[in-house]
């Protein structure tokens, strides 16, 4: 019974209450996406006497505001007209910004419940997401996997588009209503039709890139690539055009270990928010993203009017390949400094603060100068060496300091190209990389780190401290090479990876020496 107040007043309980046909309020649960977090949103619909109108409140963006037209057209396709009353839709909490088209379906369901077309009590046990077409179809919208995980935490079911039922099924243990259109969904809720359970999501077949057998010569660069893959280290390759830098980078996915099931789900959550998770297929391949050098800061780190993950987040737990590194805008490159250090990227806006994961392995390639032929008397330009200094200075020192391995890729001679393919290819290197990663997984169990590239603090002191000859060599090199504290730490991480590739339990002078050979030298004054 409604509580009574002063004469003529009544406090009406929410959730589907009807007061003499004068006022109706219905509730439907949905979500708002903030990074990889799905926050609960309550869609409240009130149909009350007054001037006919359809009002939407609760900090909606333009896409949410336009849902009024989509919902009205979808209901008209069912032969339903809006009641000639004042309709108010409130998206609660009202101070949380609402973005995206996935609010269409919960708004339509709340309105249908308020009109008495469906049962509001039945909807209370579900979270609903989905965009509506004008003919009543329920079409895909980004973020369904996050919504399913959120619904699982609330022990509720999920109502979603049929095209994304397989994606939602990765959140096991919850009932999923994957409906192709409003008619099918309403008939299922009324009990006159049964929606088939969505097919479980599938894992796509691994896709491998070029084989290392295609790379002629470049043994030093291959070794650096193997170390980078084994420890998750950042790598910069510098060499003239046509030396094989891009081919080496393209070979990297073929030697990296597959994602673990937990990592695959983590990567798929980013893809779900970005709307790139097709047909619910989860890949065990590590992401490999190669944005063009004209990419903006928002494209690389995330942002935009509706905050979406950028390339550095789409490459989470995988590889971000930046070819022609100095051609990127300097401010864009420097925006990577924080993600490379912390493994996450924060996008701050006046009305929202969104954080995306960004634990990536940076692989970069660049020419030594603008013409690309520095040191070649036949092809080099007349501005050398000043052109090289100007060109390389486009990449800031702090960013270069975050790159663990620096390797020069020399041009390949015609004699090298005429040689038969090398006997060792990606399969043999991948086996050594997998063995090194297995050692790291066992060693780092119980710590936040996954690979040697993430070693820090106590874990670094415990697992990467070299023996006495190695320590003396590192101290001498730190002074001679003017290493920063970050550079010193990264040398230890690389040395630990070199030791893992040899199966050594402790870091020795030999491992430190190889790690130092890949470190960038300071420019000569």
C-alpha cells in the first residue's frame, strides 16, 4: 500500500506500481562503462498525467538522447503508440554521465513495463543492454562482455542482442536472453515463445605472421628480438630503409607465447569496450597493433568525445609497433611515457576520469636520418651528420630511456640475400622463448609481475641481482654510460632475461655484459 501524506498526496513505491491508472513507475537495470568498469544504472520510467511528452534525464549524451526517436519508432513497428501522457525516463544515478546506444533496449523495456505490456517484476532479475533499430531489431553495441560480468556479480541474468549472445556467454553461470528483436523478447517474457540459449563463444585459431627464416642475415637483431620476446622488453631498431626492420617486427607474433585463458579474457574485455570483438570469438594470439605515424594522441592513448581505448590499450598484453618512430608527433610519442611505465593509461575529462590497461611491449623502428643512408658515401646526403642529429632528436630522451633494447640493423648485401634460408626459424626461437617465459611464470608466482620487464622493488633485488663481477661491471658501465636510475633497472631486467634464455639460476657478468651491449649510448658532446 502507498504511504499517505498530506491530503491529496501519495508516496508511490517504485518498480511497476500503478496508482488508479494515473501514475506508473517501472525499473530496468543496465550499465554505464567507465574504462573496463561497468557501473550499475537504473532506468526509471514514469508515466503520469500531464502535457504529453517524452523526457529523458540523467546526464545523457547525444546518442542516449536520440534513443527517444529510436524507441518510439521501434514501438511503432510493433503497433504500439505512446500513451498521451507525460513520460519521464530517469537514468540513475543522475550525476554519472551516460554514453552510448546500449541504453535503447533498457529504456524501451522500462517504457513497455510502465505501459503494462510486459511484467516489471520479471525484468527486475535482468540487466539489459542493446541498441534498437527502427524496425524493432536489437542490434549489437560495444561492451556486452563487461555487462555480462557485471550481471554475474549481481547474480542477475542478461538481456542482450542475439548477435552478441556468444560474447556474453563467456561470463558463465548467468541466464542470457539473446534476442534478435523486441517481438521475440516480449513473447519470451510472456511465455509464448522460448529464445534459444546462445551458442558458447569460441576461440579463434592462432594466426602466425612471417617466419624468421625469411630474414636473411641480421643475427644481432634476431637475438635482440628473441630477448625482447622472452622478457616482454621494449625494443628499438635503427637502420636504413630495406634492412628488414618491419619484417623482423612482423615476425614477433610468431615467437610470442599464446595468451593464458585469464589474459585472453582480459584482452577481450578491452576489445568488447572498443566494439571489435566479432561474434564472441576470443583470440589466444597476443594483440599486434601497428598504427600509422599520422595517428593522433587520442587514437594512440584513448579519448575522444566518447572515451574509447586507444592503440596502446588495444595492444594490452601484446605488441605496439611504431614504424618510422620520429615521424610521429613528438607530443603523441611523449604521451606513451606514462603507460610504458605504469601499464595503464588514464584519460581525464571534465566529466569523467577513465583508466584503461596498457601493459604493452613497444617495438619501434626508425631510420638513422631523414634520407636513411647515414654513413653511406654513395647514398648519404650532404647534410650529415647534422641531419641525423636533427632527425633523431624528434624522439625525446625520456622515451628512449624507457626502451630496454637498442639495436642497429645494418643493410643486407646482395651476397646475404643469395644465401639459402637459415636453418633456424620461428618455431625454434619460440620454443626457447616459451621455456624462458615458463621460468618467469614459476619464479614470479604470487607477485604482481608477469614477465621480467615488470620486475621492480623487492622482486628485482631478489631475482635480478648479479654476482660480484657482474655488479662491478654494471657500476662501471653506469658511470661511463651515464645511466639513469631507470636505465640501471632496465639493464638488470634484460640481464635476468638473458640468464633465463641460458637456463641460469643467477645473473652473471656475462649476462650483464650482453644486456649493456643493447643499451643506448649517450650522444658525444
